């Protein structure tokens, strides 16, 4: 009885994994531990096609076995002999400071922002910003306190965008 392998594969694609495992048992005559749907479909389709159209010949099977037996198979990586280094290496150290942000005014400057009828005044310090007597590391932290928003940019809030700072 000839089967339509393409039709069988289409049927297999609509099966659940447990149904495929049952079908695998029917086709191969043994159980499988596999739970990968694509793998089960491929294996079952291969076996159905082999049953319908014939498997490889015994002569081809013997030849493949002979080739496999004569082939040297490496079971470990080759050992790499590295010569010992006698030279000592020196380490160079230096301090790298990030470039100054040209959007931030010089220390001592006051930033004034009117927000919802309230005048926000920030004093620029050498390494921080002062707002209402409290030191903050960034303008964004101050903008968050003033507005109550998490996602706000301090430079945009105080009008210190790159284009404006370059002028």
C-alpha cells in the first residue's frame, strides 16, 4: 500500500507531542523520550518515507560502516605547546577623566526655571547641584523631585539642550 508522505507530514503537524510519541511507537516499534515536536515530526516522516520508498541498500549500509570504521576520529583537542615567556611586561597607569559636559554652566551659576507658577532656583556647584539646601548629583534628580515624574531629562527641563548650550 503506497502512502502519500506529504499528506502524512501535514497530518503530523496537527498532532500534539503525546500523539506524536504514540505515532513514533507505531512506526519505530519502540518508545522515545523525545518531547521536541519538530524532531518527532522529522523522524516519523523519514521513517514513513523509508518504509514507503525503500531504505538504503544493504551494500550502501556496509560501505558507510566500512568508511566509518577506517576513519580516525579525534576524541580530544590537540595539545598546544606554548613557549614560556621570559620577558616581564610593564603596566602603564593613567587617570582618565570624562570630558566636561558643555551644557552645564560654570560653578557658581544659578539656573532659574518657572514651573507651574513656582520659581525653581538651582545653584551649580563644582561636582553637584544645590536645590533648596540639598545637594543633588544631577539635574535630572532635581527635575524628578520638582515634577514627581520618573522619566524626565534634567537638561531638557532646565532648557540646557546641546544646541542652546553651543550658542
